[in-house]
């Protein structure tokens, strides 16, 4: 059976088994046609994986319910029970956990499986699904649009402030290229929400994944999203998160990358509304043979918009990372301002990092600042700390934590991120 035929069979199977509405069936069909038509992306050729794009799955494959990357986020806030953490967990293709705190639900917040939401809340999903990230963007986005099968829908009504974070996790032990997560966040005017989303994989055969996240921040809304990835060397993945900001909206996206394998992550904020603001951060802890291309992209379209793009990278062994910070100001983006800051520490002679800040101006009055630094740990600072009684490993760890700490300021569940950083540094910080 040809690849195209398998794709059509998958689309038919998904729409039939899940009783999806006709409008979603049409979206999937259009996406599949785009996948068949579009050329491969320049940055990532998923077809190099021997598994092929539609390897049949083994639904009975065991998948643990907890991994290190998830545990710190599921302990619950101080004084709250662990079970009260609002979360939706997928193990391979199966939804294993779904809990929404009553305090959040009573305010009208929807935190649901996307496959269910398209049937139960079509008027809330249909205007947004596939509108921030169009399938024509590239071949792999089109693939995701055609056969995504696990997704999360977050909806926050007007002026509602969801105090507690919502967590969505995808765990994977099955290879191939048939499972692609989807995230859709809609924050109505004046609302606030915090979402933790994470992907983790432990594979025995090659696999790949396309993650697509869409964020819609209506006038005056505030959205905070932390996106975590921890994949092993068998995984090739690409992730695209695109936010659309209306007037006075604010979006903060943190990408926390740890693990190995081959990956491409693209975070885009379209600052369409006047006075909208975006903070895009990338925190990368790389080891092994990690090959990662991370892009932070703020599109200044409205008047008096602001963006801050930052990356902090710590690499060891043979890890290779390219970090891009791009902030184009389109015609009409009067008074736009952007800052770009990229810093990296290399712990081994074989690790490589390539920071690329870019500012593209098409409007008078726009301004920008950028800074780049790459190097090893300061020997003077190490000597200073060791002279005061710290062992070398302790001194190195303290300096690395200090280097990474600015990325966690005003970050959702910062203490949980600190725990993960601590564990990674215990294993890799001395190398």
C-alpha cells in the first residue's frame, strides 16, 4: 500500500471512529492533500527515519505513568493535594488521566480532550482550529493537520482568571510517525491562564512527532505557556507554537528543552493588536548527540508592540544547537520595540552552539537591542568559589544555576523547572 493510501486510510479511520463533524473531516482532507503536494522542509527531513511516516502502532505497548520530567509538576501546590492538580495525560495514543480542579471549572474554563471538544463545543473550536498555523506552512504541519490524534483544548471565558495551572502531557514508547499532539488555547478578552505542556519519549525503534500549538489571546488577555520536551536519541521531532495577540494582549512562552535526538522548535508570536507584548524564552540543556534548531520569532504588526526574545543554553558531550531570535517589524508597526538576548555555556570541547539574532525593520521609529555571548565557565569564578571551601563540582553547579536562573523569573511553576535543572546538572553539569 502506498504512503498516500495509508494516509487516506488513517484520516478515514480517525473521522469515523471518533464521529468527527464534517467540517473537521474536510480540514483533515485538505491537510492530507497539502502534505502530498508540498516539498520537504529545508530544516528537517523526517523521511530519513527508517520507520516511515505511518508505521502501524502497538496499542498494547506498556507506557509508564510517571517520568522524571513530569513528577515535579504533579506534586501540587503547597497545601493542596497531589490529586487536585489539573492535568490531562496521554500514554502513547490513550488518554490515561483527566482531572480539572473544581475551582477552575466553576468559572467556565474548559480543559478537554480536543477530539471530544470538536463535537461538544464546535462553536468554540471551529473558528480557531487550524487558523493560527495553516497547513500550507510546510509539509510536516500539513501531516499533523491530517492525522493528529491526541489533542488538548483550553478555553477561558471573558474576564476569567484561572489561578491554577493546567497541565497536558504526552508520553510515548511507540516509534513511527503516526502520533502527533495538538494544543489549542483560546483566552477571551481580559482573561488569564497558565498552561504546562510536555512531551517525553523513550523508544526502542525510530520515531518522529509533529507538535502543533495554537494560542489566541484576545484583547487584554494574558497567556503563559511552558512547553517541555525530553526525547531520547531515537526521536526526530518538530514543534511549532504560534500565538496571535490582539490589542493589549500578553503572551509568555517558555520552551524548556532537555534530552537528545534530532529536533526543530519554532515559536512564533504574531503581535497583531496595538500595544500587545510577547516574551519568548528558550532554555536548552543539551547532551549526547542532540541536534536542535530553536527559533524564536516575534512578528511586529500592530502599533507600539513589544517583544523580548531570550535563550540560555548549556551544552555538553556532542550536542549541537542553533538558536535564532528574529523580530521583523512590518510596515505600519509604529513604535515597535524588541530585545534579543542569546547566551550559551559549553561544557565540552565537542559541543557546538550557533546563536543568530536578527532584527528586520520596515518602519521608522522602531527600535531594538541585541546581545550574544558564548563561552566556557569562568575559571576565575570557579577559583573564587573553590577558594571559599566549595568543591569543584559544587562550584560548577552553582555557577550554572546562576546562569540559568534569569529564565525562570515569572515563569509558570518556576520551582518545578528548578528541580529538573538540578537533576540535569547533577548528571551532566560536571562534564
